[in-house]
């Protein structure tokens, strides 16, 4: 039915109808008519990427390339980003569990500092100064800073 309509429009153009007259009579845009001239038949299919990934290859790929983004994996597998995003990536080892332990912290030095600070508290009063100054606490009418 649609291809019949296209042929009807193109036939009117062959009969020396101006494009504006055809657009008004058929109630379509002139750009549509120009597209009809380029492709007489309807495009039945469009190119699409694969929507499946081999379940055995994805975990090995994740282990091999730990810090790759989804789009980089999608290029490697020849599929879309959403396809890669749909698969669980439980083998990813780059995500570490968050803990309060700091690996570079020297616990002995911290304990020594706290002991020295406690001794100083008994000898002298300790006053903490804010480096942000008092202007930062001033009331602001618009916005924050």
C-alpha cells in the first residue's frame, strides 16, 4: 500500500506536476518527495548490531581487560552497548570493597601522634582555628558557597 502511494507520487512528478502542487495534493512534505526520488522502494531492513554475546567469552574478556568501558567491550564483540550492559559482570575484580582501613596509613605513627596530643592537652589548652574565615558564614541571599 505504501509503495503504491510512493509510485503514485512519483508518477505525478513524471507528469510535470511541480513539487509544491504534489505536496499540497498528497499532503506530504517536500523532503519526503525528495527521499521518494532517491529510493523508490521501501527499505525493508536496517543494519543492526548483534544482540547476543557468547556467555563463555564475556567473563574471560572481563578478566583480560579489567578497566574497559562497556562501549569498548561492545566494539570488541561487535554488538551494542546495551547488550553488554545487560550481562552480569560478577567477575570484575577492579571494584574493591570499601573499607575504613587505609593501606598507606602508618598505624604506629598515628597512635604516637594521639598520645603526644593527649599529653599536650594536659599541659596547654589546644585551640583549633578554622581556615575558612568568618566571611564564609555570612548570610547569602542567592546561592551557596
